[in-house]
C-alpha cells in the first residue's frame, strides 16, 4: 500500500511540475511530499528526478517509471468510475470548455438544470473560442462549433444553428446606400481578434419566403476593422452601432426583439453550423460526461 501511495504522489509531482505545486494540489506539506519521493527512490534504488531550485527533469529510469505510474492511475480512475456509474448516481467534478456564444443561451441553462437535478455534480466551465487541447488544458468535455478535421477523439453531434449577418438599426440607416449598392467592403466589420483581414460569407435565398429559386447565392466580402476577443463583445459592439457582425441566430433574435439589431439581408440566410461534444473517453464515457452531453443537447432547438 505504501508503494501505491508513493507511486501516486510521484505522478502528481511530475504532472504538477514541482514538489511545491504537487503539495498544493494534494493539500499536503512540501516536506511530506519530499519524504514520499525520497522513500520511493530509496526503495527502488535509483534516482527518478533531477532537481534544481528552478526545475525538475525525469531521469531515464524516472521516465519509464512514470509511464507505469500513469497506467496505474488510469486503471484506478476507470475502476472508480465504473463502480460509481453502476450505482447510477451522478456525482463528482466535470471540466467543460465551450465558446462564448453558447454560454448564455445553451451551456449555462443546461448545466444549471443538470446540477439542480444532481446536487453532487461539481462543474467547472472554461470559456474559450479557440481550439482546446483536452489533455494539456485538463478538460473532460469540449463543446465546439464544427467538427475536427481529423482526430482520435470522440465527436458527437449535439445540435446546430445558423448565423445571422446583422447590425444595429442606426448603423444600417446610416449606410443604406452602400448596402443597396452591395458595397460590402465599405462597411465596418466587427469580429474576433484572430480573424484578421478579408472575411467572406455566402448566403442563400430564403425559399420558404417564396423567393424565386433562380436567385443566385450571394457572396459578401467584408474587410474586418473592428476587433475584440470574444463573441459576447462582438454582439455588444454591434448593438452599439460600430458595424456589421456575424452572430448566432439565438443571440440575434433576442437583440432583434429589443430593437437593438437588424438583419443586413432579411431575404437571405447563412449555412447551418453543426455543434459537437468532444471527449477522450472512448466509446464508453463516464456517466457524468454522458448526462452532461445530453443536458446540453436538450437545450438546442433543432429545426
């Protein structure tokens, strides 16, 4: 049993990057963690870590031993999870990453309902519009728009929505001449900071509004000149009249009802965006991950 505890603490030291950080994570004193490491190295008879005041590095023997410690920890987690899932009780921590645009209308209500029905669930939600690495970012579940092009991760389609090209009524009124002339690049365009330069959108005619099916697709070419770091801020800047933006339909409709935003081309629509739940648990994820995915899925209105 002492050996198993030494191995678990050794893995924590390597994962955390230092004895001090591991002690914080384990809620132990630094001296206790150091003692476990020393006892382990004495018992094995080899040095596992090269340590200086600034960094630590695995020895060749330490690297091999760490792999076995990680395998032991993984097996322990699977055994724990399977036993807990057998009881059918949702409990424990889950770390979720989702884009800004989905937080208010989809993620927050879904996780709120999940926790109200299962008080022992402890969610941590990270908001990120850019790609998340499940392993290095220590995330259990990622909700993302668009499928990964090639991945060993499990990707489950959970919903879809359309974007809307829109602006405030006052902005559209001031620039109506350019809109009528389809001078899209002359319009101010608000977007996320990593989407520099030219932005193109293709829109299709709304056939269900009895437009002629012969109407060609339109390509709208903008030049981004208003930048921010998340989708919520894009919406706020658009409502303030700073320019044109691309927003999810469920965000746009709320602002439209309040008279804050108007569609740029009301007789055209953007393509459908597909939303995926992504995880690294294989074909049989933990019960909590499965129920979280289903909770999020239930809050998408599929048309």
